[in-house]
């Protein structure tokens, strides 16, 4: 008797509560929801201090946001005369601490994101998220923050590339939500993420943080200091104007 070979289920994207919807808001999960970039800075600062290197916000923005994290850490260590320190181990230790912080310490969801998700539910708009976390951690974070009911899709992406998230990441998330790029508005916190969304033919609202506020967000449909009610209204206006 022949045996039927089972096809393994794809690891990404993670889809939940699928409903046929005509438009979507996509966002960076950990950066928008809980400001994880600040957590990465604090963990990196602590690890580098143990190596005799003082990390400032300016150095973090220069070295740790434009390349893969490990590569950026390596360049920072070289510039500080600490080239013998293992960049890979240090980067791994930092990311492990950030993961632990995200999952084990209390966190408050950004009020603006709550407002955005409420509007999405009311208007029948799908919501998807990109995450630099691994699949299981991203899902655990969603559950911990009680966002798993509103966010229907999560796509972990490779954060060891020079430019991340890439246009392909935004496109893959949209495609697996059965959305065309033109039916999506991406909410991004960095110039790289914003330009990737624009390259993929999505509209983009940029909400930079303290580490990305001086980056070039040229081309974005809207740039704001904080995700508030005005920005949320703008996001849905962009969806209606498509």
C-alpha cells in the first residue's frame, strides 16, 4: 500500500482569523506596539559597557540601524578598538535579552496602535504585522499584548540582511493576506522600512522614534512624531483614496 506523503505546513506567514477583506494596514510589530528599538538600545548599551565601550544614542543610530545588527556591532567594536570581541556572541546575547524582556516583563501597548486596531475592526480592514522576531516569539508577543484577535497575519523576516525589512517582506505579507500592494498602507518606524514599503507600491505612513527621527522619510505619504488619533484618521483616509 502506498503511503501519502505529507507536505509540511509553511512556517510563515502566520495567518489567523482569516476574513475576506478588501484593504489592509500593515505595521512593524515590536517597534510600533512596544517601542522595542529602545529595548535593543538599552540591552546593547549594557553589553558594550561590560566590554568597556560607552554607547550613545547617536552611535547606536549610526552603527546598529543601517546594517544587520551583528555587522553593525562589529563595526562599532572596531571603531572603539575592541575588534577582538566576538560581534556574533555579543549580538546574540543582546537579542536574547530583548526577547526575554519582551516576553517576561510588563509592557503597555502604544495607545495609538489600540486606536488603529479598533478602527480597523470597525471598518472591516485587515491588519498584518512584520516582525524581526522568530515565529514563535512573535506569536507569544501578540498573545501577551492581547493583539492576536485583531492582527490576522504575522510575517517574521530576516533581520540579518543589510536593509530590513525589505520590499519583498512587505509584499509577501500582503500577498499572503490576499491583498494587492495598492490596497495596503504600511506604518513604518525607519527610513529603510518606509522606502521598502514605497518600493513595493504601498502607501506609507512613517512614525519615527528617537533613534530614527533624523532619517530621510522622503516619499512617505505622511510623517508624524507619534501614532495618535490624527495619524490613525490619516491612515484610513489613505485607504479610502486608493
